[in-house]
């Protein structure tokens, strides 16, 4: 990532996929809840059947045997897989002049942000990300803010981009 003679002096290049660890809590939450619901599906179904019985629903037997826990796990599984696919298919290319985001899992889109249009470049790290040097790049243009998650060596990337800004960072 550092300029090792392959790039001209003053040119910065970062070309990577987002760090998996930045999204680890979302994966653990989604897949953990789904696992819990599937594992406890018989108990959940029994509890729901006990609540539905006094309602006097016609053909109640059909509803009594449904795996409610498994059914309830579908949104968590779908969102977890969606985020995992997004993480695997997204890439960032950051140079001295622009940031290119190629994102999406089902619908791909490319967004280009010119560094010269930005007013502030900073970064933030969570407790999980900090030991690995991973974090989120925070880019501000007026009142608008763009957060690019999962950047490796985020402090170095932010400092390198600040050097390209005209104004207080120079």
C-alpha cells in the first residue's frame, strides 16, 4: 500500500475489498438469531400454538404444526447472506484524486467521488477494528457525509488523502 517505487512520487493508490471484520457483528447477530430461532423452533411453535388455541381459528391443526421459529429466521438469514455477498462483491479504489466505489450484490453500481470536492477527511474505528488497523473513512462535503467502511490501514489512508486536500490539512 505504501509507495514502493511502483507509483510516481505523490501518487497514492488503495485498491481492496472491504475488511470482513468491519461487518463481523452484523454477521454474528443475523446468523446467531437465525440459529437460535431454528434450534428452538419446536418450543416456539408450541408457545404460539398455545396462544392461538383460545382464538377458535377454523382448521387450527394446520397452523399448529407450522415451524414458526424457522419461518421467523428467514429475514435474518436473507439479510445476513445479502450483507455477506455485498462484502464479497464490493471493492474500493482510492487514488490521490478520486475515490471509486464499486458496490452491490444483486444490483452493482459504481460511484466516483473527487477528492478536490471534499472539505474534510477523517476516520473512525470500533473497538473490534482498532487492533487490526481497520476502520471507516469519513468524507465530508458541506453537510453531506460519506462513510466508507472496512478500510485497511485507515489512518494511513486518511493521512494520505488529507495531503491531497488544499486548505487546513496541507
